[in-house]
């Protein structure tokens, strides 16, 4: 039976599983390994994940699909850029790692682009045609543009890297959008402004060093805390106000919001939608803004869908 070995590589864990072609939402031989344990590199752990998955598979997979952090040359899977949280990742070739253990075809892409592909073909994107903007809010902010069912790509693999686009925060100060609207950034804003309401620009810090989590800020919001409301609604409106003109510039037929932060619900998505509606050009104000329909093991399901189409 044809199947795909799917891997979802993150900064803390690497998940793997086998997805049969005849049931694209079923995951067999599922497991995970830590990404960066002491004494090992993330590339070493990728190799370990492949070996574990193959050992647990009932038969060799037909192909391999991988979603990975950083800027990825697709579909071969060469990492050409990585952030500070994954040292030494740039220069890794994922196809080479896989082919040390199985010679099946391999298709790799950035993890958010992989999610967008799966969402478009198996999730909320099935309701949309033409050009669609996908935005993922989590520990960071990433995205993708799909046009007529295909990812917009380019020579460097950076298409969809939205994190450094500029937006206004709740005070009207401009900053890179990931600095103001990612989960850790929303928490950091509340923490800093609670201590110093007159603070200037609030710089990005490593999310692992955060003293407060977004869930705590949301609890304050639900309890009627005015600062929590200002930060959540103001910063996320700023994200939407950036996406609105982007939607007009690309003349998209819809926007899909995903990632763990978007999945929290309307407290997150409504300010974004309001920003989109207020700042998009008039012909684009009523475009659909949907939330991800894929849940749970979406990264593995999406990686398998991408590999079935590309490998």
C-alpha cells in the first residue's frame, strides 16, 4: 500500500508518522524525538527521527514529505537561512539525510508553506479559488501565498516570509510584525507596559526567556484588564492593518489564519479581521477571512499531502 513518511521539524521536537495514501488523515507509527537535546544537533535528530519511523513502519514508505523551519529551497530541502533559535541549521540538506536510509523521493518545504499547502487542499482553502494568503501566528509569524493551487515560490525560497513586514502596535509605533503580534510578543508587551506604561519600542527577545505567557494575558483580558485589552486588540489590529493592503496588493480571493495563536478563537481573530477590513482597498474589504480547519496532526497530514503532489 502506498504511503508517505511525514516529518514536522520544530525547534523543540521533531514529529513523524506514516500516512497511507488511501486515508490522508490517518497517521500510523507516530512518534517524536527532541530537536536539540544536549550533545546533539537538529540535523542528527532528523536522522534519528527517520530511522525510528522506518523501524516502526509496517512496510517502506513510497515517499517522504518534510516541513522544516527556516528558509528552505523546495522541494529538495536545502536550508539556506535559519533564526537564532536553531543554531547550525543553515546548510543542512534534508534529502541527503533521508537518502542515507531510504531512496524514496523526498519533498520538503518551510513548515508554514507546508501547512498552507495542506490547508488549501484538505482544509479551509478548499472553499477558495484563485490567489489565497495564508498567515500563521504562533511563536513567530509566517505565511504563504497559493495561486491556483500552487505555492508562489522564487529563487531563494523566501516567498511568504511575512515576519519582517512592518506594522503599528497598540500605541501606533512601527515595528516588524513578528515583534508585535506573535504569541510571545503579545505577552512581552503586556509585561513591559505593566511595569512601564511609557516604555518606548519594545525589542524582540528569545521566546524561551519570557517571564509571562500569552494564556496569562488572555486571562487578564477576560477579567476586564484594560491593558490586556489594549495590547491584544491593538497589536492584532495592527497585524490586520498590514494584511489588508497586502491583500489588495496581491488581489487575493481570501485569507486563511492558522497557527496556535489563531486557534485560540475570536479574541485573536476578530481584531485581525477588523484591521483587514478597515485598511484594504474598497474592492477587497469583503474578502473571506477564514481560520484553519486542520487540527491536531495537521503538520504531518500537510507534509504528506505536499509530498504526494510534489515527490
